[in-house]
C-alpha cells in the first residue's frame, strides 16, 4: 500500500493504472489517432503528439473507471473483464470520435461534402488505433494478472491473536485481493482454545504454537510484518518477542492501522482511544480549512447556476405530481452539534411522518411519491443542499448530516458517533460513495467507520476523489432508494 496525501492506495492498482497510461499514450502517439494540428504525422512535434496521446489515454481510462475495470475483483475475472472492455471500447470510440472530428474541423479547412483521401485515411487510422488500444489493454490485463497470480509478490503478515479482531482482519485481507498482503497465520494468545477457533473458520490458518515463540514463528513463516490483534493485552503481550522481531527488521503494527489501510475505514467497535490520540491524522491547518471552504463556495455556486434548468423542471414536476411544497426544510445536526435547516426537494407526501414521527426511509417506502422516487434515484432531490453549502452550514464533502433524534439515539448506542461532528456535514462523502443506503444500527456503524477514516485523512485531493466518485455513483444510479 502507498500513502498519497494521507490516503492509502493499492500499489498493484497504481501500477496497473500507470502502466496502462503509458501503454495507451504510446499506442495513440504511434497511431496518430488524435491530432491537434493539421500537420502530417511526420511533422508533428513530439510534445504535441505526447499531449494528444495522453489526453486520449486519460479519456479512455476515465471510461475504464466508470466500467469498474479498476475494481480488482472485476479486473481479475476474464468473464467480467472482457464484456466490460468491449463496452469501454465502444464508449471511448464515441467520445474520441467527437473530439477527433471537432479538432479536424477546427484546425483544417475541411468542407462538408464527400470526404477526401486524407480525411478517409485519418478516419481509418483512428478506428484501427482505438481497436488496437483496447486489444492491447485486454492482453496486458491478462499478462498483468497472470504475473501477480503466479508470483504473488505479497507481503506475508503474521497476526498475534485469534479472537474476533484477528479473524475480521484476516477476512478483510482475503477479500481485498489487491492490498498486497497475505495472512501467514494467526498465533493464539494465552488461554485461547485453538480447536474451537479452528472450527469457527477453517479457512484461516491457526499456528498451534505459543506466543512466547513469536520470533521463531515469524522467522519460520518468512513474514515481513507482525500485527497485534489481541482482544485483551493485559498480561498477554509478549513484549520481549515483539522487540526481538522489531530489532531483526520485522515490522510491528497495531491491528487498527492495517485494518484502516486495507479497508479505507476505521473499526470503531473495538477501537481504543489511544489509537486516535497518538496516531497521525486529524489535521486542521488554517490553510487546509480555507482551501476547503473556497472549494465549497466555487463548487456550490457554479453547481446551483448550472442546475437552474433542472431545478425549474423538478419544481414543476413535484407540483403536478402531489400536493404540498416544492421544497422542505428539515432540522439536521451540523458541526460541533449546532442545528441548521437542511433544504431538499420534497420526495415524500407532505404528511409522510404525521402518524409515525421521525423514521428512516426504507426500501419500497410507500411515503415516496412517483416523482420523488425518480429524483431520489438520480439524486436531484439533493441539489438544494448546495444552498446550505454556500451558506457555510455544510461542506461539499463530509459526513452525512443526521436528524437530532437519530443523532441522540445513535450516540448512545455507538461509540465515537459524536466524533463525526468535528467537521461540517457534507452533501456527499466517503461513506456515501463506499457504502449503500442503510437505515439500521449496523449500517450506521459501517458508515461511521468510513466517516472517521475521512476525518482522519481529510485533504483537498481526497475531497476531489470523493466528488469524482460521486459523479460515477450518480451516473450509474447506485446506492439510492
């Protein structure tokens, strides 16, 4: 895993992205598919050719992102990968064709009518280059995954502990195939029943040796990292063995840190306050706060300006569909626990909570109107929240703002729930793009884990990544009810 701007990225995934950028840029440079100047190929400056090739490569890779082809589980499966590559090739062809002919018309004196030989040749070269580019990507993906499938090049991890904390970490690592880690085994702590543990999850390797032999176990298993995941460390931590491992070049790490790095969230149910207190993160420099606010103002202002036609059409549709106001204002809890009125397009009946009181929305909720169901799907109902962002009550990216009754209820049941109030709530957020809509305590815990991860690693680059991911979620209509 590689850390960039307080955010962890899979080194394998970064290598795949960068290698495909180089591959696609090279193909487009060689084919001359996108030419920004009306010069023949042999006269095109190397810098212009590289710029054109890189632009085309970036467009293709954005399409690959929207096809989930950088999701490791999809990418390694040829059954999933091949049809998505065909779809990505088709979409990229349309986008690059529009760009290609735009520049041909803008930089050449091409008259409308029968195409001349030069334009016909350029068009065929363009088509063949697109096809060759995606065939190259398909071949490269097969080679790339075959190499890592055979040679692995993973970092072997030995887990000290065999309780629920250790097992949950082992499961997360096994599910995140691109994380670059491999579980060598779990070493039970003192007084743990190994047979019972083995029956609980036979796929997780249990090393039947005492933790007092930890260094010998680590050396025998050829591990590079030991992770401490004990349920109770009192009188159970083999300090001398851990020190011996550390002095012999083996990394020692707390379970929470590796869990965070692999999953992109912070586990809260077994979290110790010392982890939040002594570890890096949670930085709030004046420059970072000012930059984030500037991004909020610019994004919300232009967002409201560009969405004026959508706002007008949505208002008319809501009025024609059901009785009641177009907008509704609802009290939400903001930064430092201060309440504010959140504005949204009305998607439910005006008497939706007259009998039940405040309740979470649920799947197939009969309180949602016909128009409301559609605007929830495409997230149009949240456009008025840009006004809250512009006023400074919300940020574009942050934890989801909860209602006071739910905040009070969840803060009593879930540890560290109120810590999410140390930043402004967001129109979108890391939890919203990583986890589907939920209305249970378990869902609230999962979202809190993502929220704490965002707060701990908050940066402008992270915000931009969340915004781009939100665009993808909205366009593909994921996670909405």
